């Protein structure tokens, strides 16, 4: 199932929270989405946004174990256009012990090839805290997984880094490092919990319509 925008990132980076906040920023009260399981089956779901926030944002780090594609109605001229933004399984280092999680992560990586835009959600507060522990911004590097995602993103023209959790301690330092480490024009500072930074996110979404 093809998608307009694919949301990727490590576990607990805030991918699902980002998707739900985006829906709210677009003025939606009800969510329509398609679930694509790792065996290829699809399922359509419909739910109030308030209900979805309670269900989808809770649970363990790998609760999203399939591609969950939100069907979003975006104003475009005199009519609305439909775009698809897909929430994916959180990526993790190494070989996960759960086979279903491994299949879901592989599904995420395959979807990156077809997506028009990749939104890479990063917990900026975690980056900032790691910087503080390292004590050296110039020589600091993230883990291999994120560095590989950065390298893959640089090869695409449609790749956006979302520095999330800007409301938490250490996030500002993490955001500054990301701007120095990556193309600053590709980085947006957001807080999915507080809803800040989503005007710029919406501009990128509107371009997909």
C-alpha cells in the first residue's frame, strides 16, 4: 500500500503522537485509517480522535506493529484533497527477540522506498541528554541506527527531520546539534504533546495534496 508521507523513528520518539497531533492541527475530529499487517492483509478503522489518542498513544514501545495509514482531508483550493500519512513501527538497534516486531520493522524499511516524503521523528531531549553526558558537541555522534537513517535521508530530496519533545529538558541542546549535524533546512522543531511547530509541518503536508 503506497503512502504520501511515512513517519519513521526510534521507539518512543513520538511518531504516533505526531500523527494524532497532525490530525488535530488539520481540524479533524474523527480518524479514518487503514492498517496494513505484515502478512499483507488490510483493515479499515474509524474512530473519534479523542478515543484514538487514548488507545494509540499508550502501551509498550512496540505497540505499533503494522503500518497505520491515516486518511487525511486537506483543504486545497475550492475542494479538499486526500493524503495518506503512515505511522510505522519504531526502529531499534540489533535483532529484536520478537519475530513480529522484526517483521514490522522490515515492513517500515521497505515502505521508505515508496513514500513521497519521509518524516523522521527524533526525541530531541534524548539527544540533548546524551550530549550532556558526552560533554563534547563537536565529536558527538548518535547511535548507528540514527546515523544510518540520516545517511539514507540525505540521499532523498523529500526527507524531513522532526526534532520532537521540544518541551522537555535538554531538547534545545539536542535541536542545536541536529541543525549543525544535518541540513538545517530539513529540520523542524516540534512538540507533539504541546502542539508547537505544526504550522510548518502543515505546509509540508499541503505540498503533498
